[in-house]
């Protein structure tokens, strides 16, 4: 999967949620959720089991909230669709390297600043998670315990959240200065160093996914009418 063109990966990750919300529930959402979780077990989503587990754990709280707000039928219908979205996004983050996305977007004529924005969005979650882990380790060395009652957990959350937010804001300034120094400003055309190869078969496949999604939407509108 990692060898596929970044636009192909984006098309797959976007087509599954689109079909999940277009096809009739619950079978449409069930089929797309199964496909999305199957993608998390593909060789490209390495390591496979942690990706599958991350998608499963991330989607689980949505089911709890939906069950508190809706009946069982509505919970299943909406939950499967949200699960498809979560699993598709988790798989995309594991399979798509942000650097390849930047190269592909620049090669396609996109501005470097826009390409960097998309890449930064994909890489934000892993970076924040790694930074949060380092902050937790540092606070534990200082005697902070994130366990105990509600009051102690809230104190620990404040001690963890404040450094995380401040470090993220500081990094935004550093990255903005680095981008400006390297000439990544709007209106400047960049030359990609190693654009990912894009075959005609993949381009046909991407347009095929768009056609399938459009056909499903037309069929659903017609069938509902």
C-alpha cells in the first residue's frame, strides 16, 4: 500500500466514508467498516496490529456516546459510519508518509504552502502523541503521579496539558520562520525532488472511485425519492 500514489491513498480513504454515509444503513456502513478495518491490516499499514488496535480504540467511545443519545438501531447505523471514518483516517496516517504527499502535491502544481498544510495535518497526531509521552515521562521524574482520585487526575491533566499546548504554539512559530526562510510562500512554484510515480492504472482507479461514489449518491437520491 505504501507504494501507491498519495492521491490514490487519499481517494481510498475518502471514498469509504463517502460510501458509508451514502449507502443504506446498516449494511452499507457495515461493509465499508469491514473494508476500512481490513485496510488497517494490510502490509502497508505497518505495524499492522497497532494500527488496527488504534482504530478500534478510537472508534469505541463514539459508540458509547451514541448509545446514550439514540436507540440501538440509530446507534448501529451512525456508529458504523463513524467507525468507517475513524478507521480510514487511522489507516491513512499509517500508510501515507507526509513527505510523499508534499512531493505529489508540488508535482501536481499545488503551492508548497498548501501542500505543507495537508502534510502537517496528517503528521500532527503522531507528533503530539510523542510529545505528550515525553512530557508525561518528564513530569513523572518530577514526582507527578497521573493516578489516584479525580482531583489528583485533574491536577495531573493540567500539568500535562499546559506544557503540551505551549510547546505546540512555540513549534508553530519555529515552523513558520523555517518555511519563510526556505521560500515557501504563496505564489512561488517549487520543483519536486522525487515525485512519487503515478501510473495510468492508478489514475483510472481514482476516477473510478469518484464515479462509484457519484453513482451511489444518485442511486440513493433516486431510491429515496
